[in-house]
C-alpha cells in the first residue's frame, strides 16, 4: 500500500501508532488499516497517542470551538485541513425536571446526543473515520448500518467528496433510507438483519476495492466516539459520574468512552476512579447480557426479531470480548429491555421533559428504573444516561 500521508510529527494530532489490544502488534497510522492481521487475531485496533503529562486542560482547550475537534490532539487526523466536520459534539448534559421524583437518593443526568448532525451520536464516529479516510485519499466507503450510521456516513462523505455505499435492512423505517439518498449515497436494501448487511457489504467492498467502515473493523469510528468520554469529563469539571448507562449495539461508544478515560488519566486530567459501565440491550439481541451473567468471555449470535430500537439489533457485536471486559473491569452490569417498556419510557420522557429520544436512548430510562427498584445503585450516586439519538426518525414505529 502506498503511503498517502507523511509520518508526520504533527502538532495537530499526538497520534503515534495503532496497537492490537489482544496481541500487542503495532501498526502504522500513515497506511490504511482495518483489524489486526496476525493469524486469526482479527481484533479491533486501538489508536495510541503520545500523551504528555503536565499539559493544562484549561490552557489547551481555552477558546476552542464547542465541537468534538476541540480535542484534535487526541484524534487521529494529522493534517487539520483534512478534518470533515459538520459541527458534531459538545452536546449538552441535562438533568430531569419532573421525572427526578422517580430517582430519589440519586442524581440522574442525561448526555443528549440528539442535536448532532444527522440526529445521532453516529456523527462523531463518522466524522472521525471519514476525516481519516479523506486524509488517506480514499474515494469510496461502504458500511452496513441499522440506520443512523448510514445517514451519518452519507452526510460526511457528501461533505468530503467521497462516494458512500450504505447497506441497510429492508425493514428499517423509510426516513433512514431517504436521508442517505438525499446525501447522495447509494443505498442497498438487504433482506435480513445487520449481520446479513455486513456480509453483503464485505463481499462488495472486497470486489470493488471500497473501504469498509463496519463497526469496530476499522480504528477511527471509535476515536470519534471516544470524544463523548472527553466531554463527559470536561463538562462535569473533570469528575466522572459513578455510573454510565449505554445502549449497546456494536458497543463502539462504550469502548470509546472507556478508552477516553484511560487517556485522560495519562494526561493527569482525571484520577484513577472509573464509573461502573452498564450495557443496555434490547430483548431482540441480548447476547452481551447473557454472556455477562453466565460468566462467558464472548457472546453467542442471537436475533429474536424486530425491535423499534434498530441500533440495538446487533446479533453478535464484533468486539463482544472487549465490551465484556469493560463491563467486568468497571464493576458494571448488563440488562435487556423489551420494546413495550422502551416505548413507555420514550413517551414518559417526551411528555414530562420535552425530550424526544431515540428508542435506544429511552431504553436506558426503563433499565434505570429496574436497576433502581432492585437497589443496584448506592445512595448519593451520580448516574449518567447517554441518549444516543433523536426520536424523530422512528415515529413510524410508535403507536401515537
Ligand atoms: C441511536 C442509536 N443508539 C445506539 C446504537 C448502538 O451503538 P453502538 O454500535 O455504539 O453500540 C445505535 C447504532 O446504530 C444507534 O443508532
Ligand atoms: Zn492482534
């Protein structure tokens, strides 16, 4: 493969190399990379940075724009002019006004990702991955998607002048397909779930020489999503919450947030305390929940059919092993929510708080209430729920 960017000692990014978290192999950042190529390893690769201690967060971030690129030293793009941004990130952290009566003894806050470009946190991951692909000179990108990642890929590719090819289950609400087409992407509707989309995308990408950005099969969507961890820390005055609930499909955000906390500790911006990480799944696909509670290291493929939370219909996350490690290391847990409860939660939040969350995000409220009822939390804890997207694209699946 040709080197398309210099092995720059860039001051824009402190990235040094990529590393396999499973076998430790090192990879270069000036080449196109996917997953670990050693034998059968195949692990997601993690970007590594030269993180100087003694750097003041206050000084560094002072006056920076309120988007995720304010942390550009800790993102993988070496040349600032290659960044493809639509203003993603720096989303608000909100407390509840009326529903706080149900959270007695706890402080419950939401990080609300619904205001991102294309209406979900997928904007962060795709801003990261498309920017890096742009820097590496890539002209065609393909992805399997439950919906939101496709819209984000299409928008960032349009901005970058890259062709996007989006593989989406036929069953996905029409609006997700329409937005991709409006952004100029090719939409391939697949009769099946996201795993079937993945197989089709894989074959086509291989045949046509397209770059595939399947969840955690390339290193940089994770980097974009980790900025949620940076923001949570910065917005809470560098003091992390006690618990974070995260709606887990492929798990990119959960791993990204966890990675961010390690980097922030190396920078000396936070201490060694970590939140308990809670993976919330749908009853449709709850392989992580089952593996977690039965002490297994990986999840078994599972698809029990339709869920209105398209993003949670992931039969077997590619990085299941890493997700389970984080849940256990953090002292967290995993819990599954049925569609009826998700819909009730979504309506309760909308009517009481004026927030129309995606069902994936609303699922966290149902999960929170169950965990609270079982006294899983300790008195006085701060619990952060991560609403990953806007509810507007999901209306056709709600009974109103
Ligand atoms: C709104 C929403 N929430 C959560 C997820 C799951 O994200 P992750 O792959 O990071 O687990 C998705 C993925 O499609 C999504 O669209
Ligand atoms: Zn490896």
